[in-house]
C-alpha cells in the first residue's frame, strides 16, 4: 500500500500525542499538521521539523528522501490502524490481555476516530484559506463530541473488569483522554461563539 496524506496525518498525530513533548509543543505541532501539505507532513516525520516555507527544490528533496523510507511508515500506520480499529470495535475487552501499551492503544484509537471525523472539515467548510469559521468549528465540535461519547461509554464499562489493577490503569488513561478532548470541545465552542459574533 502507498500511505496517503490522511493516513500520514493520522500517524503523525498519534506519534506526537504519545511523545514526551510538553503539552504546548504538542498542540503547536498538531495544529501545524492539521493544515500542513503532504510534503510538510513528510518533512516533519523525517526531520522532526515544522517546515512552513519549502522551496520547489526542497520539496523534491523531501519527496525523494521519503520514498526511501516510505515502507517503514506504511508498516507503522498498519500497526496503528490495527490497534485503533480493534479498540473501536471491541472496546475495553481488547485492552484486558495486557497492561503493556494500554495508553498508546487508547490514544491511537481516539486519534484515529477524531481524525477520521475531522478530515473533511476543511474541504467541507471552504478550504484552508477562505473557510467558513462557523461551519468549521461546528464540524470540529461534532467530531470532538463523538470522541467524548466513545470515552464515556468505555468508562461506564469499567465496572465489568474484575482485576482492580487493570481497571485502575485503563480508567486513568480514559479519564486523561476525556480531559484532553473536553478541553478541545470547550476551545471549539469558544471559537464558534466568537465566529457567530
């Protein structure tokens, strides 16, 4: 398979979310990725740098370098997608086989759900340059509410877990994600209010 731009952005979002960067840095990079071109995302994956202005020659160099390692990112995306889809399909039970990687699996699944819900927002609302702010923020609010509903549903299922250690670890990760997406929701609601005047 050849990894497309949407998949690149989803993968990059997961990598950034699970990194040890501070919260402000993560938000800056995630906001960059949201509007970035394919070559900008590839540059970020290759070099860990946010390239805001890239010359035509620079684009050719990045594309050529990415071709040499594309299979690595394709494999990473397949792994990510498999974990994410399993959690979205089976919920809490898929996490009970091991405590290892619980946080990344939950985070990856929610990023996947969020990105799959928001990927069309820019095009749907007029493009990156002349987008309709009301439409855009409503789109992101709906996507964020969908993720929050998923998290709350999983939290309500925690009582079914017999092992208190597993329950505590999964609960901690879910509640951390709930806090993060609740903050996102409030941010988009404020932006919508401002856009409505």
